[in-house]
């Protein structure tokens, strides 16, 4: 099948408006005859379910958590971007579009990104109308802050809990529709297969996690808002339950998987403390507004710190290496995430890392505390030369800005970040890759849609901070409800979809077979053993820095691990009850396939772009020496993989990326 | 660290549960409480026994899934944290730790330490929203300025994670702190005024139907709340309720 992105004709700025004017609509009476399934209730799924129900469709929504409010969008901290230009600092739809394409290292689709920037302002209006309590200034108007990789303040926020507030907004919109009976909510249900009838997605098979019941659900269209697959690395900032299963089952039923190797490794996370570690905790990017990142300039100091003989506060200013400020004077500590992460790894690999493990760098607030303290002393007419007073005043300011993050750090690490620098290290955070979708957000399976992090379309090879929330809500509130209507206008005479067909029977048996095989396996090793092992392979060979030898090995090792999994995994308990080990086994089975495709994709893309860094593709000389080198001539395309049985047999389809409005340039932050 | 764990085990909602004792060794102070439970569960699996079931997901204190009653306190001995953020350094070598599920009529046990909190969702369905449809034509977000002090107070109320610690800590199993947090968020904002009367009446009615008890102002909920939701919200909800009842 040829890839048709279905981008509307016409000038960039008019595409979405023209598209909306030309699509077919479904009249209100007919909407009542149409069912839509939405899987996942995060920002994308939740907002889509609520909006589709408001329009009059019958929505069935599914989540694996005990309530839609617990989807992992809840954990997003820093903020949401929107081109409102409330600060009058020169922001516009075009600038947000431009920053996003550049930040994504010129590997995203122009038309989709422009539409995202265009609807971004509507999101803020909608959320405020719902009662989302964004931060405000003393005049009562909305406040903004700045994020990495941009030169304007366009980020709206609610302290360090923006994701929570936005998700609770979408949840409240869902609740209104659940109360009216327009959304039927299925909590603690996991989607385990897609059902296709005559080539169209017409339903799903789910497992009720409490009773173990395998259920059939039909609809006229299926929407996946099931998030990213960062947990393929085992350790990530994702929730424990975040998984690729829904997207992977869709892939197995014909949906192409795009750019699986594009992973965002976030520079500021709390470092791993030991083998017991089950997940990693992010420290918001907003901290880089005031924190300075450094490591000891002398190797012997780094060693002394690792051995506990020296404290960071004892290292003199001239013996510190503020390596981001040194390497990137223009953007300094606010370079984009991929650049900051690689720079931290470079220093630690060179032997300058701190923490017991040598895998951490410092994020230091001492100079911000000084700066704010002095300012406060002047404002309050106090003695600006009193060091203790200045420190106290400065700490108070830092506390009002980042108090909840500092508290979180202190609880986890047991150190006081007001008095000693934080230790941070990069960790897997977000996946830009996902199911391939066209301009309508439809996958390569008719009637199957993917929204939010589950699709691939808007962030290219690297996502900018505060853009994930924007994309999830844009897709769910403002894009999908239009595009899916156009598709469903052909279904007004179809009538209810029966679940008694042979297709539903086949899909259900497929699920039962898989569940039965795992339960009766009688192996000797718990699921976590395999998941951790997969994570190690991914982190060491498909992580921040990749090369052909490692990737080739990773493909072999993951394939072997998958075989071992099916022979050796032990799943205790039964299938007709709550069984977390069974749920985990089903998810890890899919990660073991995805991981291999991930490595294959990374091997195929022999260029460095965004979060994907190939050691074979770096600038060899000039001012950019050592920086990532893109290969536009050979790789300006989306890799969309078609499932053919084993991941190693997947077939590559290329969607050429055409830039009509932006000139491709070296992404310099020097 | 060497510890003795006494854990509530209950096969399903119908079965009778009991406390079961498990010794555990090799626990590091840097582990979170749930990572300690992971160690126990992997030991149980290796012995061919069934692991202990508990709710958990984000493990960073925001999703509200985890819900353990540890040594008689919701989310354990530390303040302003959920169980997933509680670290083992808060315990000593040789300690005995008692772990139970939330206990309340509104939260029936599903299995072991996992309870059914769908009653909280149903209370939200009854009125925890502002009736505004999605459109690209909603008025501009800055059209209604909101005083910072009100916006901040609304935010503080809105940070409730819906974990249920308030109910578990209350001798009456009252859900007043949870319900009042949502009522307060909207009561403090101009957007919430239009439906204020129906909202508070309907949410309180649903709360009562779900079997939650009444508030007798002991304040245990506020002490144990991992997000520091204030009792002021209950007072505000009582005022809203009185005003709504007089109107209705």
C-alpha cells in the first residue's frame, strides 16, 4: 500500500480551514446511530471521548486504571504551549509552528504541525472555560513561563502540576457525559486486539482485569489514545502500567508503525539508586530556567566525590565545568532536551560523573539563590551584604517557584537541594514515534485512529517541552472530532455492528490462546526478569548514543530473549481473577517485539537527528565538531513499518517529507 | 534491613480475609515502600505463591492509585506523601509493619490491598464539572480576570488526587474532604457559579448514597492527606450547601 498522507492542497495557513469547510458532516440525529470506541483516557483519549459524546456519538471508553483520572498525562509537570502572544513578545502561530519543526530536527510533517499551532490558542480558552486553574498574575490574567529551545514565553502552567489540572479538566468533561449516559466507561479493562471487518476497524477485544473476562466490543470506528512505549526500556518516567500493547496489536492488524527509534531521553531526572529501582522520576525542565548544570573539572575531584571523600559544595568555582554554558553559549542551560542529555552522557562517560555510580551531574541552584536573595534584600531595603540573610531570602523565592519539585527530590534522595546541588541524569521520558497516521489522524487501517503520544506525527525526532500536552488536547478536542466525522458520514446507514461475526470470533480466540499459553507456561522466571533484561539491552545499545554494531547485536539479543521468555516465564495465579503478573506478561510480550523493531529502525536510519544519535554521523570539523549530523539528502522521510510476522521481517515504507515553508538548516544552539 | 510484614490477604470481594506474616530481608533505605513490596512479590512468585495485590501506577505521587494503610496510617508515617513516595529509610531494622487496605463501606475490597473506589467517580459524575461544550469559539481565556488569591485557592483545592486517604483516615468514613475539594475549586471561580446550586446538592446526595459517613470535624483527613487539602474546603462546602438548600 502506498502511503498517502492526505494533506489538503492550498497554502499552509489555509489548509485546515479549507479542509473543515469541505468535509462531510453527520447530522445530529444520525450521530445517535453511530458508536465510537476510545481506548485510553489521558489528555488525548479523554478529550476525544468527551467531545465525541458532546457531538452526539455513542462513546465507549476504556482504560486499564481504576479511573480515567489516573492516566499518566496526570504526571506532566511543566506546562502547555499555546501561541496566544499574551506577553507581546513576538509569538505567533507561525513561530510556534517553526519552533516545533526546528526542535523536531526537521523530521515532522509541516501541515500537521501548523494545524497544531493553529488550534493551540483554542485549547487554553477551552480549559479555562472548564475551570482549569492556571497560574495567574496579580492583575488576574494568565501567567506564562519559558521552556527549552524557544525564545518566547508561551507556556501556560499550574505550578508543577499542569498535566494533572488539564487531565482533571478532560475528566470532568467526560464525567458530564458519563452522567448523561453518552459515554459508557469501562475502567480496569485492557485492550488486547483490534477487530477488522471487511478491512475496517469495527471493534476491540478486551480483558476485564478484575474478573479476567474476555469481552467483545463493536463500534463504527476505533480511536487509540494509548500513549507511548517508553517502558520498553523498563526504567522510564512512564507509569508502571504504561504499555505498547494497544498500538502493537493495531500494528499486527495492519497499522504501520512509524519511527519507532525516536525516543526522548529527558536530561533532568533523579538518577538510578540501585537494582531495586522500579521507575524514574522527572524533575521538570522548568528547573533549567534557574539551575546551572556542572560536573567537577578535575577527574580526581569526581573520583573523590564518588567515594564520599569530597562534597560538591567544597569544590571551588574555578574547578567546576559548567559544560552546557561552555559548549552552547547562546542557549546555555536551556538547550533542547536531546542536546542536554547527550552532553551529560559525554561528561559521565569521560569519567567526570558524580553519585556513587558515576552516572549523575549536578543541577545547582546556589547562584539563583544568591541572585534572588540579593534582589529581595534590595526590594525590602535590607542588608544585601549579609550572606546568611541573602541565602535565606533567595531560598524563599526558589521555594515559591519550585517548592513541590524540591520536596519530591528530598523525599526520594534524602538530600536537601536548597543547600547542596541536585543530582540528575537523563532518563527515557517520551516516544515521538508511534502509529503512522495521515492528516486525518487515521492509521493505515481504515476506521482506526491514533491520537496523542500514540501517533507519530507532530514532534519529528525530538519534542519540545510543554508540547505533549498541547498535542494530546489538540488531537482530542479540536482535530479528531472533525476528521472522524468525515469518515463516519459513510456509516449512517450501516446500523449496529454485530459482535457475532467470524472476525470477532477469530480475534477473541486469538486472545484466549495467548492468555492460556502464558498462564500454563510453568516456567521458572518472573515477568520482571525479562522486562529488566530487555530494558538493559535497550538502554545500553539503543539509548542515547547508537552504532551499527550495537544495534545489530541488540536485534539478535532481543530476538533470543523473546524465545527465552516464551519458554521460561512463570505467571502464577489464574486467568479468571485479578492477576497483575498476567497483565504484565501480556505487555512485556509486546515490548519484546517492539524492541526489536525499534533497533531495526535505528539501524536503518544511518543519520543523527533529534533524539536519535548515530555515532557514525557526526560533524567532523568546524565550529560544530562533535555535534549530530543530519543527512537530509538520504533521510528526509518517515519510516513506516509494515508487520510481516517477525519484527525482523517488517517492511519499510517511506513517506517523503516535503518542506514548502521552512528551509532545512543545521540545528545550532551554539 | 530485616523486617516483619503483616499483610491483609483476601482472595476476592466475597472471601474472608486475614492477616498473613512475611519475614523479609535485604531491604535498602533508598527503596520506596512499593519497591519493597516488589521484592516481596518476586520472592513469593519464586516460591510458587501468589503475589500481594495492590494498586499502583505512576509511582511519583500524582495518579492517586496507591492506597495502603500502613501501621494504622493512610500512606504510612511520613507526611504529605503517597505510599509510592514513602521510603524505607523511615523504618528501622527489625521493625514490624502492618499493611491493610482502605477500610470503608464506600470502598469494598477487590483483592488483598486493592479496593474499589468507583464511588468517587460516581460522585464526580453527579456534578464535578462545568457544562461547557468543546468549540473553537469559547471566549478568550483572558476575558474574565480572576483574582490571584482565588485562582491559587482554587488550584490548591484542585490538587486532590482522589486516592481516598481522607475516607480511610476518618472514623466515620466520611468523603467530605474529597467532595469539598471539587466543590471548592468551582465555587472559587466565576466559571463555576452558574451551576453552583445543583452541583453541591447533587454531589452531596451521591456521596450519601455511596455509604460515606458524615463529618464530625476531627481533622484526621487533613493530617493524612498526601496533598495537604485543607479543612477550609469542608467549611466552604457546608456554606455552599446551606445556601443551595435555602435556594432549592
